[in-house]
């Protein structure tokens, strides 16, 4: 990889020195010879850095030399970047007089670079002399790190196994689900790493179907209460609060929404009573049997949560010997009884030192999976006597530190990077992958795309239990993660030690730094002048990555000319001024999150390195030359964005969200067909569908464009619109079909029938669309049933008339062989499930819209053969709509009896509206 925590940017620097040795810079003559010499010296230094990175402990002299070389590599790369940028800018001039003037300027630049290289040579000589004096080439480690081979690409395993969770879950459910209708608060208390959050999530999974709404939010040690409550409101209502909303406004909005609901809310990781005193104001006493569950490490906080309700404090305990052994051996050997005889004694010694802590057991067992006995002996020796059945926080950190030290260097760097995020922050996988790539952490691998390699890194960190999954889709893909706060402590201490990341919670700390900060996570607010001063000529002047959370203005951030990665989530302004962004000529990644309008410069063509641009809020105007960015790979903009003509020139673009089909020009719709690498495409129609003729015409042109790039498409989404029937008539054919498509969602437009070309989508895993009721016939269903990779299917019928025939779900052959999640919204009479239907189904959601029959006003049974669904069904949710309450109640009652008997272990929720 070009960049790592241990070697700095040495590999990247060597690449740029190689460029300076090429023909393009042959006129540098004397300078070029010195560059060759520097390249040889840095190559030798890099080899030694790699050697030192593979050692557990270094003495003081080795650490000092390593740190000096690493910091020097950053400074020299900055120097070369300045030089190369100056030459490119000076070379872009036209006209005789201007060219003559530029020749003198180029001579000046060459003179400047010669002087700088002389200075570099002197610095390198000093470091070389220290290397000789310290005899570092003879340095040998006392203990070598045990390297674990990376697992296969795209493997994901649930390391936790949820061992020992059943009893505490059932006890908590019993405490929460008594017959009382007044609000009840319960709190889980226990040491970090015991599994409080896991237990809360399991309780939620068990009982959420008995509530009309539920939500989960994390608080953390230094909470931003307004943001936390805005997040809670968003999860409950799916709507953002107004940028101008005060804390009182948000609390009022939450209370008004919950007033008539039976709600279940989890507040995770409370640290003090003051935060709870504010949060609890959002929960009305509505006598609907609502419940709130909190988790905390502090008993007094737990008691405070429950003091004014019929609540209780539930104290988490360590795993007993049986559950500890089961978790440990299952993670390593696949089952509790599969431990080889020669590993029993050493395994039991290691397990004893974990003290029943799930986080410790998961971490160590993940490290030992598939390893030889020598690794077990090494771990036992490394743990020493740190545990004697009585774990402490310090000892827990030591165990996690051991797991960290056994990571390969590229995974160490990627894990340390998560220290940029605040505590308890939900980190989206797709963001993290692109940030790793922009930073240069991902090693090129023959035959694999950089993003595929980054995915393998992410999955490996999940497998090793270094990061925790937050959301996993039906296909087992983790789309977001979180870092346990004890692991975050370990990460933060290491990033500070290696000057890899600096987390700044206090403006005073910025000015107090006496070193160049390379990556800064700004998690403070106010004191803008102090931060600006540090950016101009202080510790932040050479920063390469900035994550800004809190109340910063953006003007000072535009001074950071060496920044590569910029993530802005910095409070609420009417307008966020990014007009100075063009000066950041090394910028590769920019993401802006927040509740304001963005002011961009009129041109951003100078951002020649930009790979990712994500704007979650509206921009005043998209720069006219955005279509000329040569390296742009991922472009995500709000749905009201209008692009300048020529979007087809973005030939490397892979991701485009949210392309407005109504507002963008026909030239740009046609230009989509020139994007031969476009794989992830989301488009919208923001109008109300009053011009269906124009809508149909634009959709047809879009289809023609997408057919030209069908081989590259992997994700195709049409966001909810109101174009109605007829607009997709042309889409009944699509040639050639996008055979590599993995996800497709087409909302708002209605297919008249299920297109035959769907049957060619052998890689399709997720499919959501609307179809006329008449299209849900056996031949159409058979097309869907034959898709071998389909895991998620959401079907909606557009008709407001009952189906003339039932929808028959076949159970023979290979029908729906992979389907795990099925959602269907349609007018009844509805479904017939044949024997063996959907053999691996886990989740079922049905919306039954009842209609009275002509004879006698009775209602036909909407479901037939539901007992044929697999016994492993885990979640069943059925919404019943209709005009007559007695009809809805009758159907609900009969379904409840049948389903409770057939699926006693499933989470069942049947409701009428």
C-alpha cells in the first residue's frame, strides 16, 4: 500500500521520486541525479521501516529513528507535490509573451526545487548517520508478530454467536412485558465488554413486534444531545427536523409523534444522569404500555433511569464456564466438542484468562481461528498473568492490544483509521472503503478492483471481531459498523503514539501541539480563530485529512492545501460556503453532511485528483466544469441537482446518485450511455407526474442509454415518483439485459407485466418493483421464482381491484431457492403457498387489502397454505387494511391462531389499519 501507519507515505514518496526520474522531467539534469540517489536511500530506509513494523517492541533509539523517517517522508512528499503542481500550473499558459515569461518562472521553480533537494539531502544524511550509529540494520526483535493469513474475499462470519444470551434476554423480556399500561423504564448495567448492547438488541428483536414503533440510539461519553434527539426523531418519523429547530422543538416533535403510539425505545451507553434528564423529556406517559430500555456502565445512572417508573435495574454478569467454553471453541473449531486433544490444555488456560468477558473471548478466539499450536502457546505466554478470573478495564485493553498486534500491517492501518470517528458513531461501509482508497491504504492486487480489495479488508476486521456489525442485510453483507469504546481507546492511544491521527476535542489543544498533525478529527466547537491560526502556520498547516464534527465554519478549512480527504459534518448554517475548495489541488475525497445549502465555486476543474464527491444537501449551482474532472469515480448529489451538459465525459464514473430525470437535459440522459464503467445508478423524477407523455419519452431515452452500458450495471434504483401507469411500457424489453445486476428497485412507475428479461438476471439478489394486478400470473411469478440468487423480493400491485386469481407461489423444483425476505402488498384474495414454497425464507411481510365479496359481504381467506412455509421463519408481519372492522378482526384472529401454532419461535406482528 502507498500509505500506512508504520511507514508513513514512504511507498507513495518512492513512486513520485520515480516519476521525477522519468523523461517528463529530464530537463532537471543535476537535480535528476540527486533524485536517483534519494530514491536509492529511501528504498533502503523503507525496507528497514517494514522490518521494524514487524516487531512487537522497539527500544527508544529505534522508535526515534522510525518516527523521524516517517515524518520526513511526509514533509518531502509535500515538497514534491508543491513542485509538481507549480510546474503543471506554469505549463498551462498560451501566447508567445506569456510563454516567454513562463520560461523564466519555470527556471525559478527549478532553482527552488534544487535548493529544496539540497535541504532534503542534508536531512537524509543526518537520518542515515543515526541509522549507522544505532546499528539498526542489526536490530532483532525479541518476539515476532504472528501473522494471520487474510481470509477469502467477501467472507463474513458472526463471531459473537450470541452464546449465553437466551436466559438474560428472557429475564429482561419478562420484566418489561408485564400487563401494566403506564410507561416503564428498565436499565442494563455492567462492565464494558459484557455484551449490554447485544442483549438490548436481542430484546428488541424479540418484542418489537408488540409495539407500533421502535428505535435505537447511542449516547456515548460526550453526547451531542440535540443531534442525538434529531437522530431519534429521524428514526421514528423518517423525516429530518428543520435546520432552525431548537432542542425544545425537537423534544416537542418527538413527544407529539409518540403520544398516541405504543413505543419501545433503546437508549444505549448512557454515562451520566444529566443526559438522561434531557432525553427522558421526549417520552410521554401515554398509558399505552410503552417501554424504554437503557444501557450503562454506571449503577447510579441505571438507578436514576428507573427511579420514577415501575422500572428495574438488570445487572449483566460474565459468562459462566459452560457458555465461555462454548463461545470460545465454537469460534475457533466450529463446535464445542471439536477441540483437538493437544490444544485442550493451552486453550483452557487462555480461556481462563478471559474471565468470562464476551468481548475478550471473541477477540482472542478470532485471533486463534485456523492457527497452529505455536500460536496458541504464543498467546498464552503473551497474556501471562494479566487475568486471574478477575478482569479489569486495563487488562481488557491488554487483551485487545494483543489482538491488534497480531493483525497484518495493512489491517492495522485500516483499523487505526476508524479512530477518526467519534465514539459510538455508526460508520457506513461504503464511506470507509472509499476513504481507505483515497488515503492510499489499499494494496493493489492483480485481477481485483481496489474496492473489492477494500471490502476484503473490511470483512477481515469483522471476522477478527475488531469492529462490530450494526446493520446486516438479508444477504449477510454488513453495511455499517461501530467500534467498541474499549477498542476505540486502544486505537486512539496507538494513533497518538504514531502521530497517525489526532483527535481534537478542545480548541486549546490545537495550539498546544508541537508537531505536524497529519490527520485531524475536529470534535470541538467555537474558538474558530485558534483553529484558523493553527491551520495557517501551526500544527495543522500540513494536515492531509480532516474530519470536522461540531460547530466549525468552513472558511479556515480552505487554507489546508495538502488535504486529501475532507469529511464535513459541522453543524447547521443557512449557507455553507465552499467557494474556496478549488485551492485544494490534492483533494481526493469530499463528503458534506448537514442541514444547510452548499455554496460551491463556479469552477472546480483544478481538483484534478478528486475521486469522490458526496453532497447530501442542495448546492446553489453545480460548477460548470464538473464534467471535466478526469478521475471522478463516485458522485452523489441531492435530487434537485441540474448538471451542466456533457456528463457523458465522466468516463471513469462508477457511482451516480441522484440523477434527476425531469430537470436534466436530454443530452445528459443520452450521455449516460457513454459512461461505460457506471455500475451504481440511482435516478429520480421529482415532479408530480402531470406530464406523462414527457415522462414516458425521457424514460424511453434512459432505457436506450442504459442498454448501451448494461454490462457494467450492478445497482439500478428509481426512487419513489408519481409517474403512474404506462411510463414503463417500453421497459418490457431491455436488450441486452443487464446480466450482472445485483440490485434493482423501480418505484412509482408500474410494469404492466413482469418483463421476461428479468429472467436473465442470474446475479440479482434484491428486487423491488410495482406491477399491475393482472401481471401477477403464474408465468410472471415463474420468472421471479427462477432467479437463483434472489434473496430479497418486494412486490406491490397497483390495482385497486381484487385479483381475479390467487397469486400462486410454487414449491417445486428450484423455485425461490435463495429467497430469505419476501414483501407483498396487494388486494385480496391473495396468496396460495404450495408445499415446499420458499424453502429458506426468514422474513415475511404482507399487506392485505380486503374487499367484500358480492355475495353476502363475506371475506375470502386471503392466505392459503401458509403452513407450507419453512419452519425456520423468524419474522412475520401482516398489515390488514379494509373498510369494515369486523372483516379485519376476523382475518387477524384466524391468522394469529394459525401462525402462532405453526411458528411458535417467530416474532409475529399482525395489525389492522
